[in-house]
C-alpha cells in the first residue's frame, strides 16, 4: 500500500566519503554516514518506515539523484527452521566497574558515557551535536566527574 505522501530520506554530501541523512526533515544522527554504509542504512530505514520511500542524494557538485525505493521482500520461512515460538537464549546483564581517586569525600561523582569526540576550533570553542533519537552504545570510553572537585577520570571500556 502506498501512502498519499511518501516518506522522504535526504542524503546530503558533506565531502566525497560522507553524507548527512534526514528522514522527513528530521536529522537521522549527529554523525555522518560513510558511503560504504548507505545501502545498509537505507535498507534499515525503509524497512522501519514500512512503505515505499523517496530517496534523494544531493552531491557536492550540485547534482541530485532521486528514486523511490521499497523494502526488500522477506524471504519465505524454511520448513526446517525451528518454530518461531522457541525461546531464544537470555542475555544476562554484565556489570562494569570504574574506579578513580582524587574526589572530595562524600561528593557526587557522575558517570558519563562518551558518545563521540569533536575538535575545538581555532578560537578554542567546541561544538558537538547530540541526536535525542540516538541510542547510546556502551563502547569506547567513560568519564568519572566529581561534581564538587571537578576531578575527572577518563577510562576505556574494554
């Protein structure tokens, strides 16, 4: 079924290797998408949207490529596959511990997950974008921050 107004995915080139994506006018994520990841990203988005979708790519040279894409057809279920109501393995939670010293006794210490890094400009000012729709992934680094002392500890997540 085709909706009266098609959802739209807009990919705008910011350099030869990366693009910024918007879906129906909303920025998809604060980080650019590599050209090598476009197929996977578009497939996931179109499947999530659940209808034919207009996809437009705006290149650096001003050219525009547009098409209407539909979700790939789902593969028929194999008669040898286990029934869908078979429970899958349960993933148990895993706890990670981070410790540091130099804090004021009793002060609140915040644990912050580092989502991405940015560089400061020539004036020392830094600008970082946060996409409220982005789901944080527990990889990379964390920061322990003393709310009174200002003591910080940056630690890798292994």
